[in-house]
C-alpha cells in the first residue's frame, strides 16, 4: 500500500456501492458508506484547518455514537493521534490524562464542557469542542462548513495512530502508544483468522473507548466492508431481537450472562449467527457451557491487551474451542511462558507470558524508563499476565502477576482457587485477593456472590476448599457479598478489594 495510514486501508475496503447501508442504529438512523466517506472528510478537514502540530493528540471523552466513531476515523484520516477516554472518568483523572498527553484538541459532551474546558485550557489545549450522542455540538457545527473532499494524510507504519491509557489498577495510568502498523496488522490477521466474509453483519454493543469496541469490533467490520447494527448502549432484549439479522457479535462475559437471562435467546434467534466472541475479562466455564446448550453456538474466547490489541484466539475453524482457554497465539504473534529466572517453564507449568509481533505497541507515552523495564533484552513485551500452555498448545490465563499471592513462601494463583470455588453449588462468582498477614506475609481472602435464591455459608466454602486444595492455597476468610466492584469492561477491580480488606489481619484488627 502506498499510504500505510490505517484509514487508507479501512477506506479501501468500503464496498464499491457507496450508497449501500453501512450502519443502522438502535434509534432508527441509517448511514451509508458514502455518509462515512463524506463525514470523515469534513471532520478531517476541520482538524487540519486548526493548523495542529505534527503528531497532535485529539483527546475524546464522549458518549457512544456513530459521530464519535466518525471522529476517530477522521483523526486517523487527518494524520493525528486519537486518545479515547472512558466516560466514567472524573475531574481528577481527566486532569491527569490531559496534563500527561497535552492534547491539542479536546472533545467532550456539552454537559461536561464547563469543567473540562477549564482543565484543558489550563494544560495549554487550544481547541475544545463538544459532541453529544444526539448529533449536536460545536464539532459538528464547525465541520458542517468544511469540504467533503479530503486526501488522506500520508503516514508511515510506525507513526502513532492512538494512545490508550491503561486502566491504572496499580499506580498511575500509562499511555500505550499504538501505531498505524500495529492496528492494521491486527485487523488483517483477525479478518482472516475469524473468517470474515462478504455479507457479514456485526452487532456492535460495546463501548468505543477501549480496544475491544474501538479496534477489534469497528476495524473488523470496516476492513471487511460489513454492515454494523449499532447499539448506543448494551440492551439484552434489543440484541436478541437483532440476532436474526446479524452474523457476528462481540461482548464481554457480563453481556453473555445478561443475554442468557433473556427468554428469547434460543437456537432460532441465532440461526444466522456464525461467531460469538468473548474477551476483556475471564468467561466462566458455566457461562460457556450454558451458552452452548441454549444456542447451539460455541463462544470463541480470545486474549488481548491495550498494549497489543489481540494476541491469541481459540480457533474459528479447524479446531476445538476450549472453554477456559484463550486458544493459540495468532499468526504473526510469538508467545512464550517463562519463569521468574527468565527460563522457559515446562509444558503445563505456570509462568510469565511474554509476546512479540507487529501488533505490539511502540512503548508508553513519555515513560522511556517504564517502557525499557517492560521489554526483555530480545524484544519481548512482558504482559504482566501469568498463564500456562498445555500439551496441545492451548493457552490459559491464570491471572495478573500483580495478583499473585505469596503466602509463607508459596505461590498462590487466585484464578486457580476461583475456578474451584465457582464450581461449588450456589456460587455465581468469586474473587480471591491477597492481603497482608503478620505470620505468612500474605494470605488469600475470597469474596463470593451467591446465585439467585442460594444461601451460602463462608465457613462451609472454606471447609470444602480444605478438602480439595493444599492448605497454603486455601483463603483464610470468606465473605458473601451481593456484587463485586467492576470497571466498565466488566473486569473485577481487585485493587479495590485488596484495599477494602488490607487491615483484616493487622495487629490492631480483631481476628
């Protein structure tokens, strides 16, 4: 390709018939491919009219809408760097992100303009626009006066396309720098690996400030010239209603659980579906099995990160999709599991997951020392995840290395314990975290959610564990709760649980 700009590749995949339907929204709006071509051109022209410096960042905190996606595509088209920010972030967090990234442009909702514009101007941002999910805002007002003809900015494969701030469960969030080449290589690999074909239709029900919804889902549909059924927010009933019109759905585990609660989710509703993808958080084997029984479809689990986009996937065809695993390394991705000593671990043993490939990010924004720390001498990125590879080559993620509990000198992997607890009668979900202990250094504490109608006894759960696991692995206390703290992608926020229970065994706490 003459121009390695990611947008150029996505635009080249648009169907020849530009007046065909590209996007249908949940409130009845219809967008053609020509609409996407014209609107991205107008918005790109607006951005370029601002005379921004080369590599300028466009920071965006807005509700999901097709226009929000157009802004992302226009940023790529104009050759600038897109910086999506979670809509849940509050003033202190936004102050940090804007101060750290120093964006030339900030786009926010009208409701947040008052306080966000003050933060942006204080940080030196020259341009603050509004964009709302009802197609209003100063960004669209300004873009309406721009030409709908635009020549895509030339960018090189290594030029930055986006900065994604990690969720920051420990310390300050880090900005992962992803290039046009990183994102395009991943999109092309997934197009082939997941069997995207002419006529595919994607139900897009994810947020678009995150790898899953912004890159995997949107790039997947666009690089294939596929129509999207666009839901501004996840609505289980609406998804079930739209399934017969679609072929592909991507969701986090929480969405699959909610869909299973819908009586209308039956085999007939899924008659045209060919692929259900799950990721961003672990999928319980119970959900995996129940989905298979109800729909006749097997969920495909995969594994990725903000720093790398997708790394592994269960097979789409030509192999078994195994629940609880994330399949195999994708083509072009080199993945290895190593011990703390830097040596490969035996098959089936747990170790640190390291990866290398054209999808792996350029480093952390303005953190050269941190970037250097996170790569090995031979160029592998240390993911911070621990896992194992079985004799058949299937990869299982056991947890984050920071979640590892070292109790009395023994390594305890929370995901292993959670797997046993989740199989107990009446248990819906569990989370194991390590907390300080005067004798053992650290011990496990488990927090459990009961299934509807079930009554659980924490002491009995621990007794059951003692009969099944080595004593050093058994949590020292069990709490039954109604819900677990989660981020917007459905991941359990274990840092909050650790903080909540950290003083449980301190000398001043009652035992």
